[in-house]
C-alpha cells in the first residue's frame, strides 16, 4: 500500500460527497438542501423537513399527504416487541432500550434488510419513520410507569408523538399549541448535521450493506455518548449539580479550564462551529418563549445564562472558540415540556432520524464502497511464540 495519512478523529478528512446539509463553521451557517435552518425552523413542519432531507425537495401538498398516509399505514409495531420491552428493568437507560428495540424490529420486518431498488428503500424508510416514534414513546412510558398508548392518525406526526408519550390512561388528551410548536422546532433543528459521529456511524455500518434499521440502531448508540447527543442530558445534570452546590458558576468555570480536572463545560464547544452554533441561537430564544408561555420559572435557565455570559468573556473559551452548542439550552425546553432528563437524547434521536435516513440513502444510491479506514501500526514488529510455561 501507499503512504497512509493519519488524521485522528477525522478532523480534516472528508469521507464522502454529500448534497444534503451545508455547514459553514466560521460563519455559523446551517442549511438543509439549501434552505436556511432559521427559515425551516420558523415555517416548516418536521415531516416536511424529513421529506426534504430524504428526497431533496420540499414536498407539495399531494406529496406530503401521500408520505404521511404511507407512514400512518406502517405505524403498527408487532405485539411481540412488547415482550422485549417488558424484559428491560425500569431503570434501563431509554437510549439502550430504543437502540435495542430498533435492532429487534428487523426480526419482525425482514424485508427491510436487503433493499436494492429505490422502491424497496422507500418501504424501509417509511417503516422506520412510522415505528421509531412508537418505540420512543414506549421507552418514555416504561420510564414513567404509564401503560402503553396507541397513536391517533388524525393528528400530525409531531402531535401524535406527544399523544403517544404523554396521554395518561383514562384521561382525555389535548395538544398544547405551545408545546407542539416547540417540539416541532426542536426536531427540525436536530434533523441533520452532515458527517457527525452518529451519521458517519450510520453510513459506515450501512456501507457493509447491513440494513437500514441495523445502521440506525448503531447511530443511536453513537449518539448516546456525552460528547455527542448525550450532552443534552449531561448539561442538565451539570446545571442541577451546580445549583445544588450553591450556584457558584465561577468555581465550575475554573474546573472546566483546569487541564487536570476531567470536568468540561457540557453543551460548549463544537468540532466545526468556531463562531456560534446557529441552532443554539434559535433554541436559546425558544427556551425563553416556551418557559414564559407555559408560566414556568426554571432556576437552571439562569445558571445556564450566567455560565454562557462568563464563558463568552473568558480568555480560555475565547482562545479556543468555544460557544454554546445545540445541546446547551435544549434540555431546558425538554424539561419544561415534562420530558424526563434521561429521555432527552431519545428526543434528539427522534429529530435526527430523517438525517440518518437521508445519509444512509445517499450512501447507498451513490454506491459508496465499504467504509474501511487504514491505520498507522505502532506495535511490536515480530516476535517468536513463547510457550505458556515459559512466560
Ligand atoms: N469545556 C472545556 N474545554 C473544552 C470544551 C468544553 N466543553 N470543549 C473543548 N474544550 C477545549 C479542549 O480541552 C481543547 O483544549 P486544548 O486545546 O487546551 O487541549 C480545545 O478546547 C479543543 O477541544 P477538542 O476536544 O480538541 O475539540 P474536538 O473538536 O475534538 O471536540 C467536542 C468537540 C464537542 C467533543 C468538545 O468541545 C466537547 O467535549 N464539548 C462538550 C460536550 C458537548 O457539548 N458535546 C455536544 C456537541 S454538539 C451536538 C452534538 O454533537 O450532539
């Protein structure tokens, strides 16, 4: 072989050509298929954005209607899957539950695996868009001890998610427009982010021609980590910790800067954004709007704002171009919507699903070769075998 270039963490290596998401980290620009994230978050429904990401164009009314009709027809999850859910302890982290259930779906939908034609791909895509929110709702209801609930096909995709998650047994359920629009916006802001850790995972798993669901399940595992999507849970855990410790943000700023202390300011910093994260800007404003509309005062919001202010003026953070990222304020909104902390990353996964699907579909349609990075070997050169009695 030729010379191998070493690029730890793929900081400067492009893994593919992609026409899905444009990101300019210096200017803080994020666009899906050419449309600014700000405009989509303000005007579009999450399902329209899903269609846009996956198929490349905003749908017209007929296309959107058909897309949603196809999804509704596939929203049934096999009853046997409930036994798998029952097998998990109540304390199980919902990300593990959701990733396992996504993989388990393959057993009940084997035709979704060997998909070659666009039509077969479409069927698999519809199935996962339909069934994944059900699995997320199951994970939440298991966590909160509520019996499982069925969807309602008269509701929009996002409102149906809310109903499946929050409808209490023997009680009517009304959609709060503030909650519905906040969730719609959050899901759109999370819908894709080009070649991040989980999208790259989905692509690399899918590049072996493992099926879509197996690839998505792997993506969920990648998202779980606190350096990636798990940061949204870690932020609230951190803010709560600071609050309980007396609210001394300066102390935690010092810890974050101390190279001998493993503590990092969660929800800060980004591999690509070096000026600001456009998603964080929108989410910060949304957090203020949602809390005031719902009449909620959350002391951790003040701690978050205090930390942000200090960090933006601090030389350490300025030098390293560390700004609040998408995860810094999103948890405060999820909390206001009544979502338990360890479900936050599941909400991220629900939003990211169309992105993973579009990355997988593009990879397959472009007939990408199997993903297989090289290495620079640093181990022993050659040693003679030593019998176990002589070691
Ligand atoms: N707090 C304190 N110092 C930090 C932080 C932070 N949150 N983030 C980066 N740094 C420092 C880091 O120690 C390094 O310092 P030095 O140059 O002195 O060694 C410098 O900034 C560059 O950081 P890096 O870790 O080399 O950058 P990276 O591109 O490898 O990592 C990151 C990016 C997002 C993993 C990292 O900033 C981080 O760990 N942030 C906290 C976790 C987080 O919020 N993750 C969510 C990311 S956005 C959404 C998502 O992906 O889900």
